[in-house]
C-alpha cells in the first residue's frame, strides 16, 4: 500500500516509492525535495529559515536551509543514494504579509529561496525545477517514483513541476 | 457615510466592551458589530499553551485550511505579536455583517479594497479590546502596529510569523482566545505570541513568580 507521509513545519522525512511525501501550507517556508531517481529514494525537508549560523539554538537541523540539506544528503547516502545522481526541486518562499513599512522579517521567503539555492549549489545538486515567490501558500506532494512535484494553491492554480 | 458610521458604531461598542473588561475578564466581554444588537461576539478566557511549531497549524484546522489572518506587531515594554485567525467562510460572514449585506454575498476569493479594510478594522477592534484588557491587568503599555492581512492556507500564514521566533526557539507560547457568536459557534482564534523575555515581563506584572 502506497502511503502519503506528512512532513511538518521544521521537519524532514525520507521515503521510497511507491510512498509519497507531502507538506501542507508552505508560506515563507520552503519545501526542498532531494531525490535519487535511479533507486526511487526521495526526501522532503520543510525549512523555515535561511541559516543555522545566526541561530541561537541550531539543534533542530530541519529548521534551516543549510543544515537541513546536509542532513538530507547524509541520510540519503546512507540509504544507498549516489551523490552524483541527486537532484532537487523546491517550492515555497512566498511573502505572506504586506506591511506599509516593509521589514526584513517580511522578506524571509525571498531570503529562504536564495539560501536554499546557494546550499544546493554548494553541494553540487542540480535544481531541476522551482516554484517560489509570490504572495500565496503552497501545499506540495512529491513522488519519488516519477520525481514529480505537485504544487497546490488556493486561487493560484495547481501544477506539476 | 453609512458604512463608515457602522464601523464607528462598532468601535464605540468595542470601547464600551473594554469598560466591561475592567470589571471582569471571565468570558463575558462582547463586541457588537451589528446595529440591531443581534450580532454579538463573545470572547472566551485565554488558554495558555506551549507548542512545537509543527503542531500550531492543527489548532487552525490543518495547515492547508483556507483562513484569513490579521496580524499586528505590538511594541512597548513587553513586545509581542498578535494573530487573529478565522476561517475564510466566517470572514465572509463577518464582512456581510459589517457591510450590511445578505449572508453569503461576499466573495472571499475576490475582496475589494473596502472589504479588506473592513476586515482589518475588525482586527483593530478585537486586538484593541484584548490589549486594553491585558494592559489593565498588567499596567503595561501595549502599542499595536497597523494591521497586516493575509488570506491563504493556515500553515502558510503561520510560517511567516513563526519564522521570527524560529531563530531562538523551537516552541512557541500561545495565548489563545476564541471568539464565539451566539454562545457556541466559534468565529475565530486570537493568538498572542510574546517575544522571548516578554512573557517574564507580563507574568511579573501580574504578580506571578516562577
């Protein structure tokens, strides 16, 4: 029986096909899917912040773009993935609130997206597709079987990237 | 202006409500948003909970529930944030009420400027009421920002707010108050998210030692 595994906020999970991974309500957060298509092993990390370096408590590795990507890669290699076959797709990084005086906090989505891309590049993982930015939330489902990432929104359509 | 008049009336009711809040918090404070007095919104006693980030969206009916969120940054000696969340459907009904329309007439997917403004005003009234009451108890000053409005998935709206707390914590402290109409029907949830350190200030002001 194929399951759909839920990934919470500041959380990460790994699975094999036919199971799928899902995370609901991505706002400024980003869902990072890293997968090895050859062995149908996929992971999904729901990160909240760009960097663990500025954080006062970096214990939860899944919360930050840099540490989450490291943990995921480690976990996947241990489970038989080949580093050179790893690929990534990302979604999220929206700006949910508009204040008249825009503060840094409110641009967190954009900063997250940049940090995720930089970290993927650092680990030489090709980013095959992205659906980031905008001012709306996303619910995503990743299928390690096909590598398809289904993005659902409220009022902004549904797409597979 | 009829619509404006109605809003002002609502604000006056809120002010009166604050008066009542001085006497007792225990659940009977009410805001009247309707002119005929039939549309009464009650506020429950706040519940305090400390939750991991991942569990917060569940309070709001799941991370992908469609909601309207009105958000305030509160400054002063005990900085906090306020988030008032209600389901899109309930938000539509409240706008109907404020704009003197028939029930179900507001298209929540396609709000006009005046409708958004009405929603924000509602948030202003509720948060002012709440903060006044809190101020009375603690003798602290709370200064709310202008409201920011978001309409989307509950998780998505929370992300943006929780991210601020994320650099320092994995858990968030919530003071949750439900707004109910006609005794039982929950209209929305009201969250107070104290910044680290603010909670101590508030508790100390309340005379709680720990």
